[in-house]
C-alpha cells in the first residue's frame, strides 16, 4: 500500500512540474479582443516554437488574448511550427490538469492550424474532452501557426475524473474519485509528432 501511495505522489509531482515548465506570454494581451481566427493569427505573435518531433507546454492565462466570436469564446495562445511541402503533420493538443490540492480543473481546448496568411488549414478533431488531434499534409514550405483556444463556454462543466489513493487502515483505504471541471485558463501541451514509418 505504501508503494502505491508513493507512486501516486510521484505522478502528482510530475504533473505539477510539467505544468510549471510551460511557456507563457511575456507581455500583457489580456485586453486584446479578436472576432475571428484570421485576425487573431495575423496580429498575435507566437509565444514559442514547437520543433518537429517535440512537444511544449504553453500557458493560457488571463494575460492571453481573447477570442470573442460565435461559437468561439475564450482566451488563446499561438505557437509556430515549421512545415515542409508534402510532409504529413500530426499535432496533438492535450490539456494538463491543474490538480494541486482539491482544485481539479482543466481547459477544454480547441485547436487550429493556420498558414502564414491566417487561413485555416485544419481544425483539431476531438479525441477526448480535453484532447484535439490535427492531421493533414503541408501544402508549402514555411512557418505555420497552431492556435489553441481555451473554451470559456464550457466553464464549470465536468470534463473528467481524478482517482486519488486514500491511505489508511485496510478497511478505510481505497480510491477517491474527484471530478475534474472545465476552466477558462490553464496549461496545454502541443506535440508536433514525427510521422511513423
């Protein structure tokens, strides 16, 4: 039992550290509002770059720009990726739970791949409530943008469940289920996967 509890603590610590290692916007753009994806992509500087075959955690916070458009509503961030003409892309955007203490929340991400002109090439398909998957083939060489929006319309909704081990005497020990709720800010991981042979 002790080993299981220690394993649980290691997992919680790893998740907390991964969230802390995220990149966030150095300037304040929290008052900047955009009415569509194209305007947002053209006027918002990416907060970082994700190399092919790598992943980065990004923080969508109160200083992130805001999208106010039907049906898109929420704060967003943008990272850049490099595209090679004819190369398939596979980009996973997954929310990371903010699970410290009894606070269990996560953003519900929406993800888009846009070209240098701000045109949308692909929208992330929902593989789970907190994960999106973007696939396709790059039409040209160049820099592309991945825009990740934290959906504010779902705030407070249940998006998952966290299992926590309760230590104690054999009769009292066991797992406790805590609901994870949607939140308008948080950390997401953008993974620009290498194609598998």
